[in-house]
């Protein structure tokens, strides 16, 4: 399993999508964009592959809530698998 993830800062994500900061936060809150991950006290990032999949879902007319829900399940699964592999 590839565990090399690219993290994009919010400013990078906003360059890739046609949203304002307010719209990005609204979409995160309503479940149509993957939530950020904390990077420090005052910074967040987004997993690049999740942003890619969300953009693809937008372009192909897929249900964004379903896409984001699937991505979050995958995120949790990756975390659990990585944790269990580290413990072994």
C-alpha cells in the first residue's frame, strides 16, 4: 500500500477549485467537500488525492456527499491499516 500522501495547504486548494474560502467552509460543513486535517496550531491541509477525487466527482456529476463519505471511510481505513502495520 502506498502511504506517501501529498498535503495541500488551503491556499493551494483554493487555486484548484472555483470557490471562495467561505464557500469551501460551507461545502465542508454540508459534507460536499472533504474536511481538512490539522497541521499545527493555526494551519490545516487537505489530502491531495481527496481533492482530486472530489473535483472528478464534480466534473462527472456524481453525488458529492456520497463521494466525500466514501473518502472519509477510506481515510479511516488507511489510518487503521497504517497503525496496525506499524504495531506489527
